[in-house]
C-alpha cells in the first residue's frame, strides 16, 4: 500500500540533509538510499520557488511516496493547471524500490487528484527514451505517447498525455 505526503519548504529543507532527515520529518522509515535520480538540490530549489509562487496551491508541487511506511520516492506536479487545463507530472523512485509498482500506484493517485480539479483537462509527462520503466509507468496509467521534442541538454524528450475522460 502506498500513500502520498504533500511536500513543504520544511520537508524540502529536511531532504537537503539526507534520507534519514526527510524520513524523520515525515515520520516514516528511511529509504535505502536518497535522493532518487532526477531529485537533486536544483530540483528542490525549483520546488521551493514553485511553492513560493503558488502558496494557495501546495498540492501542485512536490509529494513524497511512502510504501509500507518507508519513503520510496518523490512525485509531483510542475505547477497548477495552465490556462488550457494542462498539468505536468514528474516522479522518481529510489533504485532499490523500482519495479515494485510504486511508480504506477503513485502516478495513478496523482492523475486522480488532478482530474478531481475541474480546471484540469489533461495530465502530461515527459521522459527520456532510455527510461523504458518510466514509459511503462505512464502507459499503465493510461497515458498515450503523443510525440516529443529535442532538448538542448537532454536530447530527445518523449511526451505522454492523458486526457480527461
């Protein structure tokens, strides 16, 4: 069983101190390793700025994934819905907890949360071609590959979308 805990500037600060500190802050068992891939200091600084820019909508920022009362990863939105009704999700699971269904369960919860907001018409996600497991998570959650674009730093980026039913 998984659950999500909404992140705050205090949890991001604790996370900067390591896996034990963030787990203690959340009241759960520590992860086997921390941080998960794609969740570095720059990402946490970006999340702090996102929370500061949208203080009335903390649910559209970072969340912690807890499985069996152990911290296993992070997931979040990249901001509140756009004028077109889009929200983008991103996620990362610590390596030792991958391929156990945590990503699918967490992404499913985030999609349901997004579509509970009448402003949201589409949930999007982007991933790299080499991240096959991430692509499988998205497809298992009902996302469809709709193309992509070229990023100057990362190279080819794949885009997935799930539209409100």
